[in-house]
């Protein structure tokens, strides 16, 4: 048995899997088998009797990764892996808090707020405090609160003399209290509470320290400070910490992740020798070389080289489209071609930097009848209709959940007006009560009272009716009783929403199957923590669409990385951030290294995004990939001589400039022109002809842009 899963490992991997009981750090590049080593070590520990399945904890980055780990373990071990502590930081903290909700001051049925719910609650608090949303944008307050929590700082411990920051702190304080009143916690709170629970309660801490003799962490480079502190609390004197990561794949600095944790870990856990894995088993040589060359442009790396025995494979294909429509069209056609040639759709992925890019792709995939699945984006559980249904479920479990109350008290409409709601909120605030409690104990007068009473009765009756039903039937019943089904049935475009509601019943069914004895609270927690992965269960073979961030740790036979343009990837927001370009480059490294056999890099000169037409230069990352590794499908590569600063003008000369023979609608290279938005500039290059003719103009104000002559309305000057 043991030989089965150990055979095939290379000597370094085998040594790592079978390390004695001590803490270890594996620092290795993409595709070198870190996750495989970590999973195999769990199997080896359990199989050789060195750990019980419940005496270890493994932390992964996504629910998908956690599930995959459990599936692999099930294949390696003849045990039921269901109760094992394998999950994400959030998932594991949630589990800890549920088990000890009393000790940490939470109701048994505490609910988790996702980012949307959190923002809504912050807005409510701001309104109650009369804080102006224009001057103090709620999203910034949200960021402030989350980053304070991630640094382990409660509102009471925040200090500032700056009036704006003081305002943030006031909202933070009131928000904390409101969450406590409602019995809800946000994502950052899950971690902070779990941390505080263990740091304040020595008995509990020792219990877990003795229990978990092994703690294994994947993607360690992306842990933030608080997560690391939490891990340190859980690890006792006899706990072996097994940590794997890759500094080149650190892509969450913007959320507080800290690569420095790797250095700290090495020091604090007295790691004698960092283990390195250098053979890549995932990708062919050209893909790997492209990734290696790209990441070499970053500074301050811990440094490592990857090699593969797989041979060079195909060149990296680059396609430059004129418009984003053409780019999407190209991708869809290639996907279909590969599919015809025998690659399963699920083994292909299109990766993009920003969620907004998926819409056009989805549109064209839909039109072409190619099944696809979007990860991230608007998650299944974040859809309006699903939130409404879950709000009813939440209220049946916890009447004090104000967020849920507000969401459905007048949905479907019951004639409860904004003024009534306002009055209830004021009364609740004054009485220090939840909206529900306030409504019951001091209802507003007049006709409104009757309408509110109808709602109260509905929830009470609904709770009683579904109390004894299994979870999927509970949901099925509440969809009818609440009027949600009828509402969406009557709505003009409600069909998809109805389907989603039916899908929710399926989701509950699957959940019951997966989590034996799962309660309503468990399901609701799952809904908040899950990232839309449930749809995978029902979808047939489907192309995978996701942001590069969500592709972490995954692999596919063929990968398209699209939108490779300055401003999009690297993202324009990164320019002002510390090490922003470095982080974007690591993101690009992650993207490239997802591909096993075939990699496409695509870009469009002209793109419609966020309601604007943008004309972008090719991404600098394209220039950082050595030309011999690539095959430009429709154009010659950009000159690699132009390394360097942002938006460095890419002035093409010689053969690339066809101006002499080309119809440029009367314009010529070197000519001064004027554009309605960008002002005056000089034409520095040109391409194409007829309707497709475009020129590159250097605008002193706006930078260098490619413009389609037929659209740009340039004037000679
Ligand atoms: P990432 O940094 O992207 O998370 P990783 O280092 O975790 O990558 P894995 O996902 O564990 O890498 O492994 C990459 C691929 O290589 C997987 O398909 C894995 O099964 C395969 N692999 C790893 N080690 C070996 C080996 N010794 N022999 C054959 N295949 C291997
Ligand atoms: Mg991995």
C-alpha cells in the first residue's frame, strides 16, 4: 500500500514526505510537486501510524484545493476523510468558533457575512452615525476595518489624531457592536476571533496543541500576519509544522499577505535546512522557460531554478487582436478546435486579470454553444435571488440577523415602505434591540404595524413548518412559502433566477451528502465561505474561466492568458503600489505556470472596458519572454529592445512600418495630429489598411496609444 503512493516521487520529494517529526520549510517553484508532497505526507503519516487522521491539520488556500486534497487522500488511504481538519483558514476558523461559540461570545447560530453583506452593514452603521458616504466612502471604511482586523487590532485599540481616520475608527467601533448584537461575523472576524479564543484561553490552546501533532500549510507565501500568528498558537512544543510555498507566487500582498512570514518561519522554527524541489512535472520546456525568464525580472527573490525532463514542447502562442471582440472570437475558435482534437473542455482554462473581462468571453462562448464555467466573479451564493432565499433561512435560524431582516422584510413586496423601515431602525437603535425584537416589542403604529405583523407571523410559521424537514426540503418549502418562487416566475427575465433557486435546493442536497449531520448553520456558513464551486457538480464537461488569482495551485492542458496589455495586465492600479509591478509579474508567473501542454498569450489593441474604449500597448510581460520561445500567430513580436519603464513608447521602425505603401487616410508617420480626448500628439507607427488601418500616436499628455483611424477622428495639425 505504502509503496503505491511513495513510488514515483523523486528523491527530494521522498525525503520531504518521510521527514522525521520536525518542522520543515519547502521552498520550491511552480509545478514542482509541493502540494503533492504535502498530501502524500499526510497519507504517509497516517498510513505508518505516526499520526491519527484527527491528530493533524492541513491548511489550503481555496475550498477547491481542500476538496481535491481530501479526494486524493481518499484514493491513498482506506479511511473516511470526512471529519479531518483539512480546509482553508476561514473554513477551519469557522469550525473552531462553532465548536466553542460560547467561549468566544457568539450565538450557536452565528452567521457569516460575505463581503457584500459586510459592506451593506457598514453602510447601515454609517447612516446611523450620520457619516457622509461621499466624504467617507464605505468601501474604504470596509478596507480599513478588514486591514485592522487582519493586523489583530480592535476598534478600542485603534488610535489616530487624523479626523478622517477617527471617523473610520468610530464606524469600526459601532460596526463591531452591531455585529455582536446581530450575531454575525465577517471573514476577517473569523480569524481574529479564532486567534483571540486561543490566545486568551490556555486550556483550549493546550488541548489543540496536544491534539495537532502535525500542521501542514500549502501556499504559505500568501498567509497574512494574523494567519501566521494563529498557526503559531495552534502549534505546541510537540507540533511539527510542515510548510510549503513559493515566494515567486506571492500574489496577495494587497490583502496583507506577507512573504516575510517565510523568513520568520525559518528563524522562529529553527529550520536547519530549507528543502528545495527543482524539477517541474507540470509543463513542457518552452512554457517553463518563459516563466523562468519572466520572473527573473523581479528583484529580491529567494532564488531558484526549475527544470523539466519533458522536452521543449510547442512554442508559446501569441495572438494580437485588433479588438477585444476579435480576441474573444479567436479564443473560442481555438477552444473548439482543441476540443475537436480530443482535449476535454475541463482541461482548458481562460485566465484573465480582471473579472470584468469574462463578460465578452461568456457572450461569445454562449453564442457558440461551448459549455463554460466561471469561477469567482459573481459567486453563486452572491446572486440576488440566492441571497434572498438564504435570508429567509437565516431568519428562521436567528431572528436577530438584521441584514437578513432588511433584505426580505419587504421582498417580495408587502407594502412596507421606506419610512416604516426607517422608524423601525430608529426604534431598534434607541432600544438597543435587533430589528426583529424591536418590531415585536414596540411596533410602529398604524397600517404599518399590521404589515409588519404579517411578516413576523410568516417567519414564525415558516420556522415551525420546516423545523423537522431535511435541509433541501426546508429550502424547497421556504421558496414557496416566502413567495420567492412566484415572484420570479412572474418576472419577465426571472427564468434564470428560478433555475438558480432550484439549484440551491440541489446544492443543499449535495451538501447533506458531503457533510453528514450538517445543520442549517453549517450550510449557511458553507454558503458564505464557498466560492461558487457548487455549480461544478451539475455542469457537464465545461471550459474553465477564472481570474489568475483563482487559478492558483491549479493546472490545465491548455491555458489562454488574455488581455496582455499595459494597464490591464500589469493592472494600472499596480503602478502606484509598492512593488506593484513585481506583484503583477508574480501573477503573470502564476498564470503561465498553470499550463501543461499549450499556452496562449493574447491581447487586443482596442478594448471596451468599464464603459470606455481603451487603446493599450502590449504588456511589458510579452517583451520579457524570449522571442525564440514564442510563435506570434498574426504579427511580428514587439522589439525586445524596449524593456523598461511603464508605457515606454514602442516606436516601430523599418519593416514593421508600412506607411510608405499603406493607405493611412492621408496621414503619415511623423505627422502632428489632434485627438478629441488625448490632445495633440505625433504619429510614430502604423499598421493595417482600409478599415483596419491604425496608427500609434505619442501624446505628451496621455501617453502612447494605438488608434483605429476609422474611429479615432484624428485631425492633422
Ligand atoms: P504550484 O506551485 O502551482 O501549486 P506545486 O508545486 O504544488 O505547484 P503540484 O501541483 O503538487 O505542484 O504538482 C504539479 C504536477 O506535477 C501535478 O500534476 C503532480 O501530480 C505532478 N507531479 C509532482 N511530482 C511528480 C512526480 N514525482 N512524478 C510525476 N508527476 C509528479
Ligand atoms: Mg500547489
